[in-house]
C-alpha cells in the first residue's frame, strides 16, 4: 500500500533550500578521524566532541557542555522552554571504527566522496550522518517556529559507542534527574529496505569478552618440548570448539533456559517483510551458504536467538618465515549476543562454569569481560512508538514496519533501566551501507529525508503525546 504524497511542510522546504550547506557541514564532521579504539586518535576524539558541541550551540540548544569522563568526553545540550510538552532525550555517538583495510577503500575513508547518490566515508552511516540529522532537525524547527520548539529536548552524545560505552553507562546511572525524559530517540539503525519506513523495537544484548590461555611460562622450542609441553593455542581452539555443535547450537548448559520466543504478532509481521534467504546470502553475507540453528528462520536467528561468535585469535608466531615455538600465551575475542529475558550476569556465570569444567589439561584460562548489556524490547503500543510510526509513514508514503535488530546499542538498556523510558529506534541507514567495513556509505536522500522526518516527528509528538499518554 502506498499512501498519498504529503504537501511539503515548512521544515521540508527549509531542508530543501539548505541542502548544499547541510552536506558541507556533514563532510566537515566526517573529515575528523575520531577512532575511539586507537589511543593516537585522542586529539581527533576531542575535535569531534568540540564539533558536536559547537553544532548544538549553533542549532539553538542551551546549556551545552563537554563533559569529561574517565574515557572519552560526553556532549550535552538542552532546550526546555515548552511547558506541558513531552521531553525527548536524543542520543548518538561521534566515535567511529578503524577504517582498515585501507587498500579496499575506493576513496580515502576520511575524505568524504559523493557519487551515485551516496556519501562515502567512515562514520557516514554509523553514526555521524544519522546523529547529525537530530541537530539539523532542531535547526529547521527553530527556523520555521520563530526560534521556538514544539517540545523539550535533551541531547547526550558519546565518544565510546564503538568500544563499549562504559562512560555513558556510568553517567546515565549517576544522573537520572539531569536526563529525565518521556522517551529517548536513537538514529543508529536501518530501514529494512530503501523507502520502507522502519522502526526497530528490539535489540539483542551483548557480552563481549577476552579469553586468555596460558601454557608454559615462556615460549619453548617445539623440537625439544613438543609432545610434552601444553600448547595454549591448541587448548584455546579445543575449548572454543566445544562451545558450539556442528549445527550452530550453543552447548553451554543453561544458555537457552530463559530465551523468550517472539510473540505471534511479531512472527506474522516478519513473514510479510520483503525478505529472501538467497538475496540475503548473496547481497549481505557474501558467503557460499547460511549457517546456524536448525528449525529457525534466518530472521529468527539474527533477531531472536542468542549467538556465540569468535572475533579474533592471536598467539605464537605469524610473521614471515619460520619460528617453531610452542607459545606461552594465546588470546581470543569472544562474544555472546543475548535476547529478551537473558541476564548477562547469569550467562557469564554459565560460561565461567563451562570453562572450568572443560579446560584442557595443562592450560590455564583467564576470562576478562570487556562489556555487557541486556537485550531490549520496546512495547509497540507505546504512544511515542505509534506517533513515530505514523510520522515515518507520512514522510515515506508507506506503512511503517516493525522489526528487531541483531546488533546491540548498550545505552538503550541503560535508558530503560535508569531512566525508565522507552527508546525509539528511528534509523535511516540501508542494509548495504557497509557499517564497520571499507567503503561505508550513507544515502544522501536518506540524510535529508531523515532531517525532515525527525522534525515532523517532534512536531507530532509535541502536539499529540499528552492526549495519547494520558
């Protein structure tokens, strides 16, 4: 079903008239290599925080501050002059993933390039381009409303999302009064398909770990000691190999005990999505076949089932030439993705027990938890979700679909736990944007439409939320 095309709104006209400037500002933002995981980019992290703070101030936000933390700074701003209207807490992140491997980029990752209707740069879709839409929506609204806004707004932007978000998690827990709101808004997700308005109502949780194996107290000559000295790489591979069976099911006892299956209404909505297993394999996965738990659809496996993945293994000698050693240590990066009702602490205990029981002889293991967050599921009947769905449909001319996302945005769980507010996940990325990969892109049409849609949503929420929530 295609809905009638709406008449242009004043904010739509503002965006259309200022497209060139809005694009140049985004390019300036994308030129900052704010890579949070690499210490040498700390000056760039500081520059990105300043850019966000200055952008908030120019858009008319007040009380703008760069908040130091034990890690990377947070940026806060607000506008609270709409008595009786709801308050929205807008979240985003200014940090980005490393661009490696550089040789696979068609253009330098921090020199934004526009072609084929896309802007190519690291962070264009995740999340600078999407977060910047919120700020520009405020600018558009104030421009057409005589400097006023139709509701109250708070912004909290972080610089550690790509490395776990520890600082913002601590800040949210310690500052519930400062961040009090009726609903949060995050644009760090995707449209299910181009032109299809999509609200994500569920995110998987995450437990991200580092597992270190230790054998001998130093590297040993494999000719002199091979056959008697425990090899930590072998031990690590053996232990991790026991965690999953050939069909992809996790073999850690208790892993599936608390898994909440998707409701019937969700299953039915997923069946109506324009999804094709073969197309998903060819266009998005790029492998020879899909794997995973038997008896579950692809969408169930990526949205509603827990997973265990190994992200990297290091140990021993991997340089050019030969060096026949039995290494002293080996390490693996491992994660669990969790679904609603699963408790990260319980899962960690189950995994620790499994490691202790299954550890190969002669190898010691140390598990370090790098980040943990529960899964989140938002009630689709919440008034703000319903208003957001209608605003999205107004802009894109199609009914809004409700999906889940297999990824994790830890702060969404923090907002639910410490502020008691639901989060609207209104993203404008596309499945082929290449997040965390070479040639990351963002559709320029989605950038402009996103600004218009968020502005329209703010107007509708300010006008209708009180009556619907009351």
